């Protein structure tokens, strides 16, 4: 993940005010008086994750079948255009000595989505973190997202979505895992 220093709210608000002015808007008008603060607050919401602790438990009963959580909604920000992309993640794993608290799967998606990032990196970071924390035989993450930088500007390809996959572990090619996430 890109290293990010703490946000400077005042400097960011000045920058938004300057951007509005550079785009030809009267940034000092009553209409735009609160816009810089709103824009900065929104961008901080999208790009400041809460700390992540993946809760795990001993796999005392030796559960060895798939664990899959589907349709975990997320919103992130494209690092190329600072426009949102939103979608769902499907996360699954084949347990080893540990099992995850189910909320940990959703928390991992939420944590890594809260950044200016690329969908490829988001998908890989979730898989890498879960593999590291779980020591699972296999981890799979599939994200499907609609990118506003594609749908509302540039090519304007409304209704398109992009699918990314990341599989980790010794059994990363497990056919059942791949089918469950497709």
C-alpha cells in the first residue's frame, strides 16, 4: 500500500478552493463557501481506513471445506482520476490451522478499499493479508467493480464492470474455490 502521511485539512481545503477558482468558479461565493470542506471530508472518508485486525480462531475441529463470503459491497477511489469505483468482493479460503471470524473477511475488504488505489492492488492486498493472517491452504478474492472514470467520463462506457482475481496458497488452483468465487 502506498505510504500516506496524515491529512492536512486546511491545506487540502485551500487546494480545493484554488482548483474551483482555476476551473472558473467563484470559490469565494456563498454557493461554494462550504464546498472545500465538504470535498476534503468526503475524500478523507474514502481514503482513511480504520486499523485492521483479522480475528482468527484455532481450527480445533479440523474444518477443511470452503469458507466463502460473497457480495461484500465496497467503494474506493481510483488513484488515477480520484473518482469512485464501487463494487462487490467475493472472498473465500480453504482453512488450515486457523479459521477467520466471518466479519474479518468484510473488514479486510473495507480496510483496503479505503484508499486511493487500483482495483488490481485492492484485490491482491486483500488476498495477501488474509493469506498471511490465516495461513490458509488457499485464499481467493474476486472483485467486480464499476469505475466512474470509465462510465461517466472519457469513453463513457455505462454499465461496464471490471473483474479482478487474486488466488494465494498451496492450493490456489483448487477448482472448487475458483467456482465458488465466480
